C-alpha cells in the first residue's frame, strides 16, 4: 500500500480540509502520517472543566493529546510534532516568542520534517498553499517548511512523488451554505451579503476531488475531541450526518508537483503512483 503524509500547523487543523481524506485512505489500508508544526499553545481555551490559569500552562500538552485521540478516531496513530511553539495570530505578542514557529530557521525546520519523512516514506504529501489558507503565520510557515522538505526529500531514492495543497471549492461551499439554510442552520461567520465568488477556487482550478462521503460524519466526531479548543455548541457539530455525507462529502486539493494543468481532474491522490513504481521495477 502507499503512504500519505499530511502537514498541519496546529491540532484541530487536520479535521476541516483533510479529516475525511485521512479516514478514507487509512480505511483503505494506506499508511497515513499527520505532522503538526506546533502544539497550539496560543489557541483559545474553552473547556468548562479546566481551570483557565492552570490549564493554560499545559495547553500544548492537552492539545497534543486531543490531536492523537482525534487522529486515532480517523484511523491513524502515526502522529508527530515538529516541536515549535504556536505563533498566535498575526501582529500579536505571541509572534515575538523565540520558539514561535514563524521565527524558526527554515532549513532546520525542514530538516526535522525530513527526518519524519525518512521514517514514513510518503508517496504523497499534503499541506497548505502559499497563503496558508487564511494567512495565519503558522500556516504560512507550514507551507514553506513542507515545500522545502519536499524538494529535498524527492531527490532521495524513497522520495515523495506528489505534493498537494488543501483548498476549498467555491461552488461546493455555495451548495453547502444553501443546504445549511434548508436544515435550519446558519453558518455563524457567514454574513447575509457574503460574496461566494471571492471564496475558495472555481472547480476548473481544483486538481483533485476526493470522495469522503462514507466517512464524512467522522469529521464531526474528530473535531469534538478537540475539547479545549472547540465549544460544545460549535455550529459544525450540529450538522446532521446525512447533510455531512451529501454536502461535506468531498475534500479538494490542488497538485503543486508535478504541476497541474488547469481543468485536469483526479479522484485519487495516489493516481499514477503505482504505474511509476511498476515502471521502475520492470
């Protein structure tokens, strides 16, 4: 079976854009490895059972445990942390911490990721695009570290063959928002005058659409495990299972290497991997 490695910035990031992909490929017998740049120490703390002052000092440890539990639910126990500190949102005091991920030496950070790659030997690597998805400094750094490690690792005999960026579909999100309204649910951050044309990518710019409908409800369960970060009444947890399967049943990726051609479409991240291996051993 093939090997997939996914690099995220913080615990709980694994759920939204890649949770179903983790579950699908793990269920199909592939090795799935999840790597986090940080432990999420700068995140908000919501859990009502925690004493705020006491738990804040060990929030990274708490969030690491939640991440391992969530990934286990999705199907993998291959979970690693690069060991950097959460940088916090842009232009906050957290940015100045010496151990913040955004301040890490790029070559050193890529070296840490390559050591994990040497053990996992991924055929395919997933991370964020240049913007980090929404501009968070740790997400941007995750992109930079992943690309640097991928470029170095692919030159080795076992090196990964494909690199993807997780993305969002403009058309799919429009359908999801309309369906939520039909179910009597309102996406809390979505204003009435929201311009869907400014969100995500059009379908012709998306390389891979991965069907995760069979495992989509697991994403809610995995997100709920991140108890220190996710409130019990968080909107996403209220979406009915059937709506998850029907309207959250696809995850989207743009292939960065080999470069994709606009309009090209894949339904399997490992497409082409077996053929290349077979040709190499023929």
